[in-house]
């Protein structure tokens, strides 16, 4: 029997970077198939539904679950989330990697979302709640941080303007 072929997946991570070192990383996590599950943007403001509020609380809970990390700016959007994760914030603590933090975040939110579907009649998700991967950008300096924070803050209004422009 010939050996089984398994396609090689290219890593999206920055080669040689220590994701557990003291640094800040801008993260984007999308829902599977871009399902709009977390609320709506109305007049340029994100209006979270119960599921979106749960996702926001899960982000806020991450520093209490993982020593040596902080969460900076974040925004929950209808079909994705942007956040800034700071690792290595406590010098004497073995900080988790960004990947470990996001695995925890996804696990927490999937479990809570399933309960919401069963108990509170939230909109069920198709197949998976989250895409398998995530986008990350290592924040290199104060200007880069300011740019990413401004992007997060303006994301709902950009979304609104884009949708208004598409529909006339």
C-alpha cells in the first residue's frame, strides 16, 4: 500500500518569533464561513446580541485564565473579532503563547455558544463556530500599536460605510 499523502499546510506564524515572549500581537479571528452571529452594526456602532456579549466577556476573562497576559483594545464584530494580546507581562511567569490563549478563547466560546443555542435559542452556527486559523500581526513599536488600536476603534464605522456604499 503506498504511503498516504497528507497536504502540507503552510504556517501563518512569523518564522523564528517567540510568541510567548514579551510582546503585543494584533489578532483577527473569524467565524466559520463568515457567519454573522454576534450582532449587527447600526449607524456605525456595533450592537452586540447575547452571543456577541458572551464573546466580549470571554475576551475580558482571558487575563484571569492565563497568567502573564493582558488584553488591550478589542472589538466584537458580526462575524469576527479583533484584539490585541500582550504576552510576557509578568517577568517571573511562564507566559502562554498567543496560540494557547486563542485555543482557550475558542474553547470557552464554543462551549458557551452551544449552551446559548440550547437554553436561550441563539442562532445555531453551521458546522463550526470559528475558522481553524487566525490572523496575527506582531506589534513592533508605539506607532504600530496606535495604528492597530485606531483600526479596532474604527472597524464598526468602516463596516457600516462599506455596507451603505454597496447598497446605494
